C-alpha cells in the first residue's frame, strides 16, 4: 500500500488547483466587444447597460454580454403585390439597414437578436404592397425611381420606432404576367410606328414648305426683273443689237433668189 503523500506534494496540488480556479474565474470575468458591435450587458437576465468596442470585465455567472451588430446589413426579399389596375407584380427588393447604436439595448429587449425576421422582412413586404397599390403597372415601370424613393421613405418611418435605420432601398426588378408583358410590347411597337409616321409626315411638310419658299423666291426674282425693264432700257438694248449687227456686216448685200437686188425702204419724201 502507498503511504500518505508528503506535505510538499499536497501543497503543490492545492496551489495548482487554486491557480486553475483563478485562471478560470479570470477567463469568465473578461469579455471583448469586437469592432462594429455593441455589447448589451445582462445581469441575471436583465439589461444593465451597453458596452462599446474593446476589453471589459464582468462578474462571472452573474453577468453576461450579448453582441449586437450595428454595422450596415443587407436584406434581400422576394415580394409580391397587386398594382392599382390589379396587375400581379413580383419583385426582388434589397434593403440596407443598421441598428441605431444608441438603441442597441432597446432592440435586444424588444426584438432579440433575430430582429430581421421579426420586423425587417415583414415590413418590407407590407410597405411594398402599400406603395405598389398606388400605381398602375405601367407607372411602376416608368416611375420606378419615384416608387423606390417613396418605398424607402415609408419603410424608414415603419422601422424607426424599433431602432432600425434604413440606409438604402433598391427594387431589383419588376416581374409581370405574360399577358401584361405582351400587351406592353404591342403598345411599344404601335407607339414606335406612330412616331415614325409622324416623323415622315413632318419631313413631307418640311419638303413641301421648302418647295413653296423656292417658288416664291423665283417668282419674286422675276417680279423684280420685270420692274427693272423700262421702255428706255428696251430702246437701249435694241440700239445695242443694231450696233452689233452693223459691226459684224462685211459690206456685201445678202443674196436673194434670181439675183435681184433686195428691196430697201427709201426715206420718206423721196
């Protein structure tokens, strides 16, 4: 049989035990709040405060820290609703949001850590339906930016009481029924044809107007020319023609049939 352990061995074992217990208590007394988080301090399950980022000491077994992420988070939701003209609209919407750091404890008390599924996603669905019902299907397409801004504003109003801040909202797409898509395509085709016909008509009108203006200009030019022709001008041109004819005459009389001398008018009085 083994005899009792020497006092030195028993003392060493006790010291090792004390050190182990102290190390364990120290480990349980230290906690770290990482960057981008708030630490909600709980004492026996009740909220006692909020810790910022960094190293903190707490009472083992009595206090606990729950980390709340206050960085910008992303929520992507598939939403469905009816437009003002009763068209079924499906869409994928993306929401960027974050917890108000000053209200991290309040968010935990009211919603817990699973606040997105409890408040954010349902609010996105409700607001999307409310805004979509204000517009026709065609307006949802043509006024997409306005619809997105109104949805973001209403969603921010809905989530603000819960301590959640909306950073951004984006409608990824609008998806309608095949019948509606076909109707839209046919309408666009008809509008394009009507626009082309209108442009052709405008072109024809412009060309016709150009011809009218050209005819007016030519008529005006002739009128001006007629106004400039006076009896004196005609007499001067007649004299000029006669002078040119005389200059070109070679002094020979023109030949006539039968060799007769052509008749020349004699001056009156002879």
